[in-house]
C-alpha cells in the first residue's frame, strides 16, 4: 500500500478512536446513579481508545509529521444527537446502550474497512488486527448488555 494511503488510513483510525473517547466521556457525564456499572465500563473503553490512538499515532509518525489529533464531524454530530435525545427522555439504560452500540458499530466498521482496504506494512497490519479484535470484544459486550436491558 502506498505510504499516503497508509497514513490516511491510520489517521482515520486515530480520528475514530478520538471520537470514541469523546463519545464515552459524553455518555459518562450523563449517566445517572442507577447505571454506574456502565460508567465503569465506558471508562474502560475510553481508556482503551486512548491507548489505541497513542499506538496508531506512534506508528503514523514513522511515515509522516501530519498525524491526526482531532475528532470527526460525524462524531461531533453523533454527540449532538445524544444531547438532543437525552433532552427528550432517551437516558434510560437501553437508550444509553443503543447509542453506545451505534458508536461501536462505527468503529468496528472502520477497522474492518481498513483491513479490507489493502496491504499494510507488517507492523501496521499486526496493530490494526489486534486492535480490531479488542474493538469487536467491546462491541459484543455492549450489544449483550443492550440485549439484556
């Protein structure tokens, strides 16, 4: 894969991990006492994406000085939608988990798309594959919680 494509894909993954951190932080701020277990889980997944973003940033910096550090417009819109939804009563456990799962669907898709996109250097393929597996486990955990809510 061409270096510019590697950098672009790594930057996309950094950005969506930053979106995930911001999304979980937003959710944690809105969680009420009856859902404190979700706050703990969301803190774990937020920390996971901080770690992933740092690992991806370190890898991307081997190829460029232009490494992504922000969040995406789509992520910002999703958080705004969560704000609006919570104003109209969407803050029960099932609603929280549905929104969390939507975010997890997006990051899972981004990793799957990255892996389908092309051939990366070995170190990038290894890192992305490992992170994708952890993202899938997180998604499945949130989905199971949503299904039981």
